[in-house]
């Protein structure tokens, strides 16, 4: 059976969930969880994503993602492949880490009810899994691996830049203050104490609702009928584009502001700042710090592949790019770059943060 089309458009919100292969664990210890969050931060830097809520469980994770650009597929491909590779290296394993294709439900993130419901559904996951037991006086704040303890309940200066916690609090009509954050935790704890454990945070759909609407466990969208109408318009446009050029459709996710087009712009600007021409690159060693500075920027801040970087910077192969970047100490070597290139690299790294 052919896979369903991933619906992508600028400003889309998604509920993303992925499980371990054969439902086995993807997080064996807290270091695995920290590696996951560090990799998610890199993905956000590459794609411009804003994460509104997240939770890491034993054999799966949930993300509430906003994509200012139409790049969910490119970002998720990089995220899951990178996490798998790093996990296998760390645990001396091989093969697939994740099971079936990740789920991505399109969400009406602009609507207050649907935004709040999804955020609560994600944040109360540890209660449904009995990792937080309100009957024993435990608080949702005691579960370290969700965006409650990992962001929403923290002061702004201690949060990841990619987490939209301030906006999340605002969506619940709460100020980003000690009192507002405490109120959020108390409200979640009340829900945990009052609702049946296995259904805690799970919305009940009214009779007669469109069966294609998700109750956050199945379906392809989470929103109103009017929202569904807008999605169908996006689908119609997408299908027309696909019929015109299936080849162009397959490549479309990469051609985004944080994908190939952005990489091309940064490459051209970086070469100019370095005082180099494209024809100069084949004559430079693969260890040239100007090359490496640009290679790291393109790898960590866009979604282009290492093959693409190797070709454009004349660095022999993707394996060579990977090897050189693993050895690179960016902060240590930055002062050795030409001053104009230093300023360009710093500006590019900070863009979108």
C-alpha cells in the first residue's frame, strides 16, 4: 500500500509521535534522553521549527511542532536518522531504532481549544503511563523528561531557545511569572488527580464528528471542520503540483529557506567573506579552516546532506565531511578565521535563534 502524503505548508502545526522498533525502548538511560534533546535542538536550528510541547517516554516520544516553513519531512528525516546513528554508536548496536513510519497529525494550532488539548495530552502522558502517580502525592513537575519540568515551569533564561513556552503559557491565559507557571503545574496536577488514569488528558470527541479527525491517537488532523476545509485546499494544490512533476514533488521538501536555497545563499556569502571563489576550493585542503567553518554551518543550520556539502566545498566525500566535522572545535578555531568570515559565521549561526 502506498504511503499517505505528508501535508506540508508554512506555519503548520503537528502532533508528531514515533515508537521504537518492535515497541522496544529508544531511551535506555538519561544520557539517551539528553542526546535526543540535543539532537532536537540541532534540528530546530536547521529547520526553524518551534517546539510547543514534548515528552520522552521509554519506547516513544511526542512532539508538538510548529513549522514556519514547509519542511516537516526534511527535518524529521534528519532528526530520526541522526538519532538512530548516534544511538547505535553509543550502544554499539546496528539497524533500525524506530518502528513504523512516524505519525504526524496536522493540528489547528491557532485555535485555543485544540492547542490546549494537545499540550495537556502530551504533558499528562506520564500519568497515563503511571510514571506519575497523583494518588501518592506525586506531581507532574516531578517527571523530568517533558516540557513542563524541561521548560514551561522554568524561568525564561533557563529554557531552550527552541521551546515556545512563553506562547504556551499565554495560550492558557497565564503570565510567564512564578505564579503563572505554578498555576499551570497545579492545573495539570488537578487533572491528573481527578481523571481516570488511562484517559487522563485524552479528549472525548462528540458524536457525529468527522471520522478522519484525530482524537490524538489516530486520524490525520486535529481541528474543526473549517480547519479541515483549509487542509483539503492545501491537498488539492499539492496533488496538482504532484501531477505536474512527480520529480519536483519528491525534491520539494529540501528546497526551503532552511534547505538548499538557504545553503546556496550562505555558501556564496561565506565564500565572499572568506575572500574565496568557488574555483579556488579544489586547490584547498579538506582541513582548511575556512572550508570547515562553512561546512559545519551548512550541516548544522540547514537540511542539506553531507554529500551536497562535499560536492560544493570540494571535500572529496560525505565520509570526509563527517570525519572532519567530528574533529572540529569551532570555538577554538574561530579566531583563526579572517575577521570578515568570523562575523559572517557568527551572524549566520545566530539567525533564527
